[in-house]
């Protein structure tokens, strides 16, 4: 199964968080399953904050941002009954991002992200994302994803 971001055109896939064309990026990979998107990511020791035992909050926000936008894209294709590889392309960008840190996210366990569209409007979608470590939700994000046009 291909991940959502693998369908982005190479010239548009330079995002630090999810761009596969960015050699220094995080390479976030989101998978569409049963009306929601899932992602797994394991932070490295260079991505820590306090005491080198918790994950840096900015990294967590980045993961939620990229995963949520991919969720909006996949949900829009699904709502239109189209394959994600079909043309014309559907694109979204971040309109707003609200991140709530519910507990420190420990370094070590693989992180699991789960996101879904809570409200879909013609030109924007509200996406909710939960990030878990060791089975416990530590961060929750709400992203207003805004539909955009591809430059090409």
C-alpha cells in the first residue's frame, strides 16, 4: 500500500515534515484506512527536549501538521469517489494549527498518529489528530486545512 504523500508530485514534495524529495526531512508517511489516516514515527535522540527523555514539542506539532494535511487530501479524494492518483490533483495547505499537549511524550516508543476529518466544507476541512506514545494519547491537534490549487 502506498502512503498518501507518495502521490505528491516530486517537485512539490520538498516539505521538511512529509516531503520525500527533501533528504533532510522527516519523511512522514500517512496511510488512508477506513475513513481515517494513520501514521507511525519513531523520533531519534536528536529530537528531544527536557532532560533528553521527552520528545521536542515542535517536532510533535510538525508531525500533526503534515499528517493532518495528508488526511484532508485523502478524505477529499474519497468524498469525490476518486482514486488518490487521479487528476486533477487535490491539494490542501495548513490554514491554522492548534496543538494541545496533554502529557509529556516520552522518547523511545514508536509514536502513532490517527487523524480524521471532523468537518468538511467546500474549501476547507477541520482535521482532528491524536498522537499516542505507548498507547497513551499525549498530544491532540486540530488543523484547518485549506484547499489549494497546484501551481502546475
